[in-house]
C-alpha cells in the first residue's frame, strides 16, 4: 500500500498533482481491455450502473470494458485491489460514498480514500429522500422540524445500521435542523421500509427506489423532501430539504476512481469517454429506471467533492464516537 499522510485536511488536488507529476503519459491509451472493479456483489445498484455504462464505453474507447465484481469487507477488497493496481488507467474502481466512510469507521481497513486514488468522474447520483408514515401529522419539512422540536428524542429514525450513509445523513439533518431524534437500526432496506409503514419509526432518509416511490404514490408513506441541492428529476414535484434547512444536501454518488499516480491525460481520456456515454438518452433512461441520474463531472470537481465530504463525515464520526 502506498505511503499515507493521515491528516484528513490534506488537499486531494495537491496530492493528485504530486503523484501525477511522476506518471507517464500514454498517447496510445487504451491499447487493451479496461477493467472496472465493482467492490460489491452482482445485482446491486453499483453493478447495474457499471454494466449500463461499460458496454457503450467500450464502443467509445475502442477497447473492451470489463466489469469485475470483487465484493468483501464493505467494499474494501475491491478498493484495495484497485489502489494497488498499476496506475495506467486499465484498472478502475466503481466507487460510491461507502469508500469514503468505511476507512473513517475502521482506519486499519487497508486503503485511504483520498490518497490512494485519482478521481476520474462522478457517473451517477441518487439524492436521499426523507419519508415518514402516512399517520404522522406533518406534511412538509417545516412541519416535521416543528413537530420534532416539540418532542425532543421522541421520534425514532430508521437506518440500515450504525455508520451507514442514512445514519450519518440523519445525524447531519438533526444537527442542522436543531432537532433530536433516536436511531433505530435495522437490517437493510426491507427492515427500514417496514418500520416506516408500521410507524415503528417515524423518519427515514433513504434513496428514491421504486419501492419507496410506489409506497408514496399509493399513500402508504409521505415524501417530505429531497436532499439534492436543486429539485430532482427522480422525484418530480418534491421540494428540497435545503429550502427548510439551508445548505443541507445528502446525495449518494457513484463514480470512477483510478489508482493514485495515473497520468492526467489518461484520466481525461476516460472522463471524456464517460461523459459521452452519459449524454446518450438511452443510457440516461436506463439509469433513471434504477433511481439514479446521470451526473458526469470533471476530475477536479469530483476530487473537491470527495475531499469536502470526507471531512464532513470524519467530523461527525469523531464527534459521535461512531465505530
């Protein structure tokens, strides 16, 4: 594993510039197949997105793009594999927020999410939505905040586990909204969904999956807000949480990372190719069907977003003593 400086405040862009300065540009890239490592089991959101992108990406780059699932240890197995790969652009990681959070919960996990990777592009985003039972007597975020303030600690919020993205996002929401709620951890989405349907828990930050949108459509639950910076095409007509709690956002992102030291020219070739793929209406429609929006970015913007989010979750995890 590459040597690391543990300081959370280290600039991603500075570190990336230092490692890239020693990388060799390859004007012929790509000359052979490229592997996208998905650090989770086949069939999940990461796998679906990566495979949706890989086939058209092969056509754009003129080389086969292979999706290789390497699950294990909350994504660490695949992440470590890519971190240790040659920095030549032929081995990439299809990462998400989990690759930032896992090392903060377990510093000995075996990789550093900032120092061991070069950001290539965000591919897709899934803004969290806040849902409540139909029986809760609130109809918008402002009403929920007032209701919770009148009942400190009495509202339960469901999560898929301690240290999960939903757990951290709800802690942030509580801090910024000035409210106090009690966490009830469940095993996966099925447990949290049932908890909201039965009013065992009253608040859930989750992704806008088909299940959630279906329950909202038939009136079983209520969606009070979406955690994107601007209204999302995934949940038309739903107001942003930021309208009530200024500055609040919580979006699950999926994107491509290369090993640290990959040359900037190679990174930009891959970035441009992915941007071309994500502009295709058919690709965008397929991604939308899974609850994700195509959201290509520059390598610099992706790096800055990773750095800011890493620092944000590090502060919350340290303050709350989450392990």
